[in-house]
C-alpha cells in the first residue's frame, strides 16, 4: 500500500518475510508448529488492520489495480471509493529505472549461459528433455540461486510449429533446434532466443537464418523514442516479405519485458503505443518452413533518448552443436 507522500506498507507472512528498505512491514502468522493456521483469514485480518493504521479507511477515493485486487483487500477497503489505476501503472512500469535495467542485464547473462549449454547439447541423439535439463542446470549455476525458468525447446519437425515444452523427441542430424529462454532472476525477466543446427546446416536452413538475422537488424534500426510499436512490426515483416516468406512469419515481432515476460509495448499491427526512453523490448522475428525447419532469433534492447542499446545480442551463427 502506498500513500501520496510515497511512504509504503507491506503486509506479509512472517515465515518468509522480506526486509525492504524504507517500507513499513506488517507481519501475520502464516505457519505454526503448535496449531493449524488459517492463512487466508490471518492475511485478511492483517490487511484490514494495516489498512486502518495506514489511513486507507478514511474518506476519499483510493487507486487500485482492480484485476489484481484479492477478495481480502476488498474487505479491508470496505465501502471506500476506488479507481482502477492499472493502465497508469502499466505505462509507468514499461519504462525501467537504472537499477531495474541492471537486474534485467543479470537475467540476460543467465540466458547466455543457457544458450552456451544448448549449443553443446544440440547433437544427434540428445532428447529435447535432456537438452532442457542441461540448459536449466547451466542457468541455475550461472545465477547461483534457484530461479524461475521456462522457455521453448523444439527440434526437427516441431521447430516449424513455432514453440512448446521439451519432449522425449531425440534430435537428428539435419534438425534445427529452437531454444527460447526466459528465466527470472530477482523478479526480473530476460527473453532471448537462438536457433542451432544439429549437424551441418543445409543451404536452405542457412538462407532462413540469414533472412531472420536481416529482419532482426531492420527492426533494430527502427527502435527509437516516438516510433509506434506497430511500425517496428511492419519493418520486421517487410524484411521477411521481401523474401516471399511473409506468411511464414505468424507471430509478433517482439514485446516489452521486465517484471513480466510480456509487457507493453507489443510489436504487433494493432499496438499504437509509442516507444519511450527506458522501455525494455525484445525483437524476435521467426520464419517456419515445413520440411526445412523453423528459425527464430530474439535479442533484448533498452530504448534510449536517441535509439536503442543492446542488452542481449545473438553471438552464435547457425552452427552445428
């Protein structure tokens, strides 16, 4: 809960209470060895008590994120007038502070470790699940702590279906392996994609890879304040359309990320949002051709006053594992 004067209070369970500098913390009992704890009831009571002490029960409207507001908070606010401020908060969160960007950079370093591991295990006979396990291990060891870890791990004919979780499918020479990683370190996401060849890449696969790289570079040249999200999408799509592959590029050209894996702006035809300095965005063109394979590349950027700086950039070509 936040006041206009920027003082804040956090209501949290005592068994895992965080220490937050400058924030008043109200703890409630959420576990006991002596008796059964009704955690929801205890949380609701603590929230109501904190709300009253925090002067949230006084007259005047209060801003809330309506979709995120739990039932216990509704109780705490009683009949207080409220305004949904979620759109305002989303716009504010889209532009990251310096410390947030540093957190994102740390998550990006973890994806680099994961993709380096992917490159090593993208060999004939390795199953997608085995590759996933090796990649996850590399990411956790690089982070030096438990992390939230997810992504797309698809090979061979699965690669032209765009994405999905790993399966017991064993990679074969001639496959392409799409590895899209989005780990979360200290609450901030990264999101990078690389495509690897299993064995020697064919000429057709190399052509797809070069096309996607060109689309990525064209999108990057459009990243600057004032440009609409949809215009970046059209730049990326134009590069792919020039090669006659527009219909094989079926998804967004990128998106915002940070506190969530997908945040505004969305680089799609329908997003009119203008890019602003401080936004962190991905570019992720992909082309998927049945019988050849799918290629997707994804880099991460922060919008600056006059363009965009790279947070994560593809370092691997379409090389054999």
